[in-house]
């Protein structure tokens, strides 16, 4: 009798013989490589395992992204496993999705999912060679090894197995603690400061962080030293506690929270993506309801906020809104080593709620239940060049992660991005909209037609500011740009002074101040026109400094200023500032003296961003919203001041479809820097012929020259995002193999 073999179960029980490893070298030029799996490591390697593997004679840290039963490509073997740095398989899948859809190097995505501060340059001595100054199991840094053995000797030691790379998770910082010695009861009658220290220590259970102890008692370091000298206490070093905060609220469903709680419970339990168009006033109640519903099911909640200030506010809110016994942790770059502690606690399930900025989107969770993206359309949810995080909007990461984790995902905003609102976008499953009450207060609206007027301020605007001041109210004046003027142009030939790095107009700071790029910080002294040499340079556009100066003269009061760079006289009855800062508060009147600067902005989403700004301005104005414009009939403006998001979407989505812009098509912006010969060889000879069908390429367009380096821009467009991402990845790999050429890739750019 022949025994029948179940092939599926047989395959499931076979051990893989090779692993596909993505070494953490942040480049498009290095795809995952195949490595043999030694018998001793066979049971420990799976997708997500962190390993050490050789590359060109040097050991490197990598993540297993796949396994194979057989592989003819595997020539070398995995050296060791690093268990403390393993990733969940779902996070590896998510990282691969980001790589495939955003053209970000896979090693860079995987590194973003690992804890910050990894020690990746330390080796352990396995078999010391005669004459080495180290014994077996000695830990040595790479710098020390190179200094002693030389680069070739270090490479040989790795190849011979005498040393092995031992990457490790970051260790918490240690801080000083003061601890009462056993049975210590000193006579401190004549030492009141020392007595206060000792009593406080006893009240805190016999130990306290020294910095906290001195702060609470007001005692000096000398008093503490005397207490230690008497033998009453000792100083020890302990690991710094992570920023895990206990909740202490006694919530019960308040009347305002009841409708949110019912909606959130149903949504969390059903799972899937949801759009919740909450207003700014309702946002906190919605977040609290989502988190409470998630915790009721015994799962963890991840809240993603655009800025550190928002994170801290939400942490404080949730500590009050949740029942006692839960833990909440912030996660952002300002935490230092504390961020690694939160990373570990989230992965182990020791924290219930994590509130973080975009870097938290790839945080491992033991029991994922819900993801909530606060202020979904905010551009800060996507990292710009030179900033921490990935150049991918959190909304996209959250959607895919929720699908992989089978969790609920919520997008909160009164004016969501059209990419979320358009139900047909990118997903087989429609994004469901949750009910909300949109019957809140709305201000009176005045739109002032400035056509035919050369004045900066209309009489209507000036009178409105005066009436608000006379009534004891506050007016917020919203501008788009910092500085005195938003551009400087030549009166003779019209040339506008631009940044050589970003190709953006330079902003003038002060009447005679320097010219500055608001994106990269490039600074240039005022001078004649570079095109015609004329000294007749003209400042145009309204910057916050100019409007502040001119309003102060007209209103005869000292006008305040609020920007990201700081505040000056912020309690004044009239305050000028940039949109993000002004829209954080509430005002009796909000004034936009130059609405056209927003509508005329560059980029695919300029009109959409303008609508959100006008809508947000109405939300924070208690009594009056006043807008100066030369296009008073613009559909985005008219819909925003009515609070009619549906009307705006109905007008804007067909326009985007006709133009072939997201959410109906996708683009990738490629910025090449190098010589013209290198560009031509890479783009025309190699990239253009290799593009697959359905990819449209525009350019290259010359952006500018800096010394011997020239910059060009190429635009790729396609109907599907993975297609355009593959084309962008191809371009990055071609540039990496072209001497003297560099490229910066931006898939789904906000500006083109």
C-alpha cells in the first residue's frame, strides 16, 4: 500500500535553506540578497528576523524579508541572529509595500521600523589571533579594530570568523537615584534641609531620582552629600524610566462624549477604514472615544498626530479621559533615548496607547486594534528632505497597515484630503464615512473684491479691525509667508531672485534685510539683478513683517506677531502671523489680506490647501471672517466660506481627473544633479527606453546651476502608483550606477 503524502503540509514542515536578506545599506542599488541558513540557525530564522550577514568582506546588519527552500544564488551564509531587533512579519510586509509604492529604498524603510539608536558598530572577539590585545568574548568597537588591525586586517578577521558583529538594541540612559540605607534613622534635628530630604525619601518608598528629589525639596547638592556622608542614604545609578504615563481619569461617558462613543465602538469592532469629519472642537472627543473602544477589546491604540505639540496635548487629554490603570506614551524625536523604551514597550504590549508623530507609523504593536490619523491632510504627516521620517504620507501607511493588522483605521479632519474623500481611491474596500454633527457656529463672512485697487488694505478691512478693538475683541491676520516681502524682482527685466537649490522665490526679511529661502535656508545679500545688472529691485507680495508694520501705522497700535520662529506682543488686540500659528487659537475676527497668495500657490494641491485654509479660518473666527481677493468668484473660496466641503469636492475632483492628477493618476518628481553628459546618458539612453508602457515622462527641465553642478527635473506620470514607483526606482538605480550623477526621488509629490 502506498502512503499518500499531503504536499501542502509537507511543504509547511520543510525548513528553509536560504534567506532573502535586506542589508541595512540605504541605497536603491542593493536589492535583497540570498544567504544560506546554517543548520544551527534554521529554527530561529523567519521573516522579520534580524541577522548579521557578510557583504564584500564586511559583516552587516540585515532583516530577513523572505525564505527559500532552495537557492542557487546563495553563496555565503548568515553569520548570526540578533533576537532583540526582530520585526513582526506584518511590519516587513508593510515595509515592502512602502518600498514598492513610494520608491523608498527597502533598507531605509526597515531601518525606520527598528528602534532608534541601534549600536551597529561593535564586535565580539571569538578567536583572537596571536598578538591581539583582546581576550575571547571581549567587546571591541569597529574604530578600535581598524586602528589596531587596519582595514585589510579587519576584513580578514571577519572572513576568518575571529570576530563577529554584534548589533544591539539601544540601552536606556542611566540616572542617579538616592536610596535610604537599611535601618537608617539619623538624628537630623539640627539639619533641617537634610531632614526634609530624608522625610521625602521615606514618603517616596525609600528611593527617588536625585534630580526630582532636589527639585521637590529645594535642597542643595551639598545637603544631599552630607546626608550620604552620615550614612543615611546612598547614591546609585539606575536605568532611566521610559516615558510611559499612567492614566488617572474617572471618565464615565459625559454628555458630549456619548454620540462619539457609540459610533467608535461600532467602527472599532467592525474594522476597516473610516473617515470621520470632526471639527476642531470635536477632535479630542472623537480620539478619546476611539481609544476607549479599542481598550475595551483589550487591544492597543496608535494615534498619529502631525506635530510634537499635538502629541503632548493628546497625551494629556487621554490621561484624563481614560480609566485608571492604563498607560499612555508619547513617541517623537524630542524624547531622546526614551523613544527606544517606548518602542520596546509597544512591541511587548506593555503600553496601551501610543501617541506619536509620523515616525510612530512603523512602530511594532503586540495587540494592534486601531490607528487614528489626526488632522489627516496636514503636510507634516509626510517627511520633507532633511527631516526625520519617510517621504510617504502617514495616511497611506495607516491604510495599508490597518489592512495587514486587520485593525480599524480612522482619518479625522473636517476637510479631509480628496485622496481619502474620493471613495474609489487605491482600495478595493471603500472608506466609510462616520456620522458627525456639522451644525456648529459659523461667523459672518465678508469677501472684499480688490480688483482695480492698488492698496494693501481696504477701508473695509481697516474698519473691521477697529470695530473689533473697540469691542475688546482680538483679530488674527493670516499671511502665507514669513519675512517682509514674498519675492524680489527686477523693475527693468522682471527677473525674480530665486534659490539656486530649490528654485523658489527668495523672501526678503525687513526693508533692507537679507534674502532667504523658506525651504532650505539659503541666504543671499540684496544686490543688483543677475540678468541685466539693474539696481532697481522691487519687493512684491505681503510678508508678515510688512503687514505688521503697515497695520501698526494705519491702526496706530502696536500689532503683535506669531510665527513658527517665535512670538512678539502676542496679547495685542491685532496679531499678524502665519496660518499654522493663527489657526491654533480662536479669534473674534480673522482677516486674510491676501487670499490670492494661497490660491495662486504652486503644486498639484494648491487649490485644495487653499480651501482648507479658508475653511479653517472660518472655524476659529467667533464673529467675522474677512477676505481680500481679486478672484471673489473662485469656487474654492465660495465653498469654503459656506462650510460646504461636498460642493468643493464636486468641483475639484473632475478637474483633477481631467488633468491626470491624484487621486486619478500618480506622479514622481526626479531631481537630477550632475553634469549634462551624465544626465543625458542616464535619462535619454537608459531610463527613457526602459520605461514600461503606461508611464509618461516629461523633461528634463533645467532648474539651475551651482558652480559645476547643474540640476534638472524629470516628471514621471502613470495611472497606477506602483507603476510610477517602479519607474522612479529604476531611475534611482540608474543614477546610482552613473558616475557624477545624483537623483532625489519624490513619489506622489505635493508640489510639481
